[in-house]
């Protein structure tokens, strides 16, 4: 519970602060979002990836709006019952408006009741949040069929080029490849930004939210997985490495990393769902820069950095991503509907020493899923090959990113 005048002061000061913030570069998602449709629009993604900036850019599409940031420490005592006061203040201070914009809404318990009430009044609402699981849970209770969700990631290569006023080339890609896409880090270039970001995610988005007392263990596990990007892991192995009470604890911790958009685990492809669940997973991170700053060994493995960058951009577009391994291995196979539609191999430098291994894994996947063409993504090589009646395109990742994101 919060006093009305205190709430009024918070609302007014937040609104005043909006005018002081940079507009930022236009995000690619901006053109995809229609704020006029009668659904709650949900912008989810990792902390500091630009959700609030996109929210402000969407505000400019309106003639007037209401705004509230639930990340504000002054709102610690705010409850869902205070929404009526908030709505009264909005009307008194800014007149009758059709659009509500709420930042980091998951910090308010039962927020979905408030959003439902706004939609019932035939108003529009746009919300941001940093936790995939919590948002899904609440959206699935009161807002089923009444929301559209957009996941926001750190800057794409195209957005990065706009930021630096650069042109697509291997040279410009080199910087993006190493530094990643977190806007604030790209502008200020201080390692502490990404170090503190990791601490905030582990402490605020995971330890506090899920009431985890052993902060040391969960941080060590996060760093371990960040160090082993592109490698297989099993929950049982994590249980032993970190001396956890049960495998379920390892499963929970990894799910927390995924819900906060820090890390992603992809399964080995199998037509049996049961085998998919028990087979080892591979782990990838949200951003090369975040991983490099917090893990020295990751930044030294250019092949894994390239593989991680490819995964991030596949993740933006596809829900079902797997790795494939039978006799040989293929880095990524993409499932759409009931079928595998695409097979991709990632190789930093395709040479005589690794050509047989890389080609064999891709060809095996193509034959397994009856595909006629495959893709090998490299750091800077480009070629076209034909092997066993399969067309293999070899393409630098930077060129692939220009067409894909």
C-alpha cells in the first residue's frame, strides 16, 4: 500500500525523467509492432537489452499516454490494490489517454489483473518484463488470447552498424563479434557494465526472485556454463560438479538462467521426446560480449564465439533448435512444424584438417532429413560446393547476418 500523494510524486518524476533520456537508435522490432491492436503487447528480454528504449520509441507513435516504471525502488510497497489510485492520478495529471506503458511489470504481484482491467476498458497497454517464465504464467491465466509477445535481444549486426555509423564488412563485424550487442556497453566500453549486469541477473532476477540462499553456487554454475558455451552438459553432471542435493536442483537452476534470458539450453535432436529430455544438452549465451567479459576462456575460443553468435540469431527466429549427432555431428538443425527444414554447420576456418569432419556432419544431417542443400557458416570464407548431390553453401557469418539480422 502506498499513499496517493507519494504515488503521484513518483509518477510525475518518472514522467519528467523520460524527457531526459536518449531516444536511441530505432530498433528493428519497432516496425513490427502495431500498438493500435486490442491486445496487451508484451516486450520481454534480458536486462539492459533496450526494452525501455523501445518502449519510449513506441510512445512516440501515440498522441498521449500514461507511463509507470515498476523497477523504481520507491515502489517497493506498491500493491495491485493501488492501481485505482494510479489510474486516478493518470487522469488528473495527464487527461484521458488511450495508451498505458508499463516497464518491468513482473515486479508487481498480480499485475495481470491490472492489465486485464485496462483491456476491458478498451484501452491499449504495452508492458516490458525480464522473466520469461513469470510473464508466461501470468499471461496464461488472465490474458489467454489477449496478448502478443515480442522477445527483444541485444543489438543485431544491422542495429550495431547504425550505432557506429558503419557499413557491413568483415572489419565492422570484427568489433561486433567481440563486443556483442548490449547498447550501454557499446557506447561506454567499460567491462564493469557487463560484469554488473551478470551480478544483477544472478542476484535480482534469480536469487531474490526464487529465494535462493546459496548465491555462491548459482553464480559459480552460471560462470561454468558461460565458460562452456557450445559444449554438452547433463543435469546429473552439474549436480556432481556443484554438490547439489538433487538433479532437480540443477534442472531448476538452468531453467532460471533461461527464464532470465542469460543462457539457453538446446537438446540433441531425436524423434522421441523422452530421449530429447534425457540426452545431454548444449548451452549458449545471450551475448558474446557478456560471455567474453565474464569468462576469459570463452573469448579465446573464436570457433565457439562464432557458433554462439549464429545460435543467438537463430534463436530470434525459430522456436525449435536442436543439435544433431549420430555418427557425426551437425551444429544446428531447425524444426518447423513436424519437419526439419534447415541444417547449419558453423566452422571458424574451413581447412584441409577439418573439412572432412565438418562436411560429414552436415551431409549426414541432410541425408537424415532428406534436405537438398545445407549451409556452412565461417568467419570469412565463401564458396559453393556439391557433395553427394547436396548443394553446400559456404558463407561468412557477417554476410549471413545482414540478410538474417
